[in-house]
């Protein structure tokens, strides 16, 4: 059965957009998710249809095999094209260089985002837009679905001084936008002198889950194996800013979490008492094969989503950090090493957007009090984003 949703890539290739790439020297920002509905990679289609002269790979690389925060080198692909890395060993590597853009007429962005502020691909897009504005290179965004829907918004704003590659601009942790909507907003707000074209989708509705689209799920990063992973990620990525394992090295990353000092039964019991909607917590033991606690048995929990429409991923992630800190305060720790090229601000604060949440947890605030810290900004964003929405 054909997909219900036609992506920007499909519409471009079918000649159903105003964009014409023929006769232009084209660059492409891509990764494994840059595929047609029949899973043919855009590089293959562009190489036979257009003058594709350069490829740019984001975090995790063009091939999508590098782990998070792992530097990727510039290299070449099987077709002998230059693959410029947009995730190297320093912050400057995140932006296309003038040399990498030299000779291009247009740079195309087509990567599956997952609807969470910390997921870096849309910030790669914004940095590339800024670079193209300076280099006078046209920019095209091929839109894809927000796999966790375009209705729900959850989380707070980024306070001044807390912007980073996991939040280049202030949006809630779950923003409900697509890449084209973020590109439109960024270009307007930053007043970029940029020839920007967004190729929207056909058939996408904001309330759709990814399964509703009929499109194939291709891992957009190594630890994003399923649509369910994407749904829990807005809250569970917060654990990257702690000493709690977020399940990397397990087959269900971000759905499972824990640590060697945790008692899964006690954790599941305290979380159940919080009456979080749409989720149940199962005590479990897992042994990560890499990352935190590699080869060490961890006790913890697995989230089981019982009602995706009611589920609050950000509040649930905060609840897990809060509960572990409350039950095992002497063993719990905040991440202290550099995170996404920032070494003077705690990783958790970069993820949360300020120090407020971390300080509240350390002060033993109750969960509902913590939730009030982002409620006002969340409501304000719901109103503000109306002018950027491309799908109603």
C-alpha cells in the first residue's frame, strides 16, 4: 500500500514543487534517513538526476554509524563525492565552511527529525542556513513528518546563556514542529538574507503518529531504533546530563534506564505513585554493552506506553531523574564533563534550558512544583508558534 504522506523529497523528485535543481550545482545534507518511500537514498537519486557535487553529513555521519558526540571526519562516499563532516572535533566544525560551499548554487537539507529540541539535526540545518546566507547559496528544506506528532508541546524555554547545539534557539523540549516550520521561523526571526525554499509534505496532519504516515522508519541515529524511542526521547535524553544510564548499550535505549545502585522495584513503586498519564513502569535489570556502566548489571525500569496521546514524555523523564535523586541521593550524580562542546555549564542545564530544574531537584522540590517551572513558557510557545505552522 502506498504511503499516505508524500515527503518533500518525493514531491521534489516528482516535479511537484517550485524547486528546480536541473542545471544547478547541488549540495545535500543527508544521513541514512534521507530516503524515498521505497527506501532509495536521495544521494542515488540526485546523482542520476542532478549535478550533485558535495554531500554534508551531520552528527553520526552520512552513514549514521557514529555514536553520539563522536567526531566524524570529512571523507568521500562510494561515488567519489566529497562528504563534508558537520560534526567534527570542535564547535566550529558544526557549520559549513565557505570553502565547502564554494561553487554550490543550492544546498538541500533532507533528514528525519524526531521532534525534540536536543536532537541536533535541525540545528545543523539552521547553522547551514546562516552559512548559506553569508555565501549567497540558495537553501532548500525537504520536509518530513514530526514522528511524535505536531500537536503536543511540552517543556520550557532556554534562558539567556544556556543556548548550545542541543538548543540553538529557544523552543520547548517537545516542540511539535517540522523541519520546514523551524527553518521558516529561524529565517524570519534572524532576518536571514537567504534564498530559502521549503518543499512541504502532502497528506501530513499534525495529529498523525509516524505509523499513520505509511512511511518506512529508518534509524535517523544509532540509538533511535523505533518510533517508540522517539516518543520517550523528549524526557529521557535528560538522563544524558546525569550519572543514570539512559539505556545506551541496550536494545531499547531511552525506554530503559537505571544504575547499579538502583532498586528497580522501589523506583517503579515511587514513579507509580506520581500518577503519570499514559505510562506504566516495569522493574528490570539490564547490562549495557557500551557507554555508562558498560558490562555492569543495572537495576532500573522500562517504560511501557499505555496511551500515547495522554503520555507526557518530558514530565516522565523529569520524574525519573527526580525519583532516583530522591531515593539514592548519595549515589546519584550530575554529569560534570564537557557536553556538546560546552565545558562550563552542566550538561543537564543545557538540556533543560537553565539551572532551574536541576536546582529544584537538588532542593527536594516535589514533582508538581517542578512541573510549574516550565508551564508558563510552554503555554506561551503554543501561542507564538501559530504564525510558523505550515500544516493546519
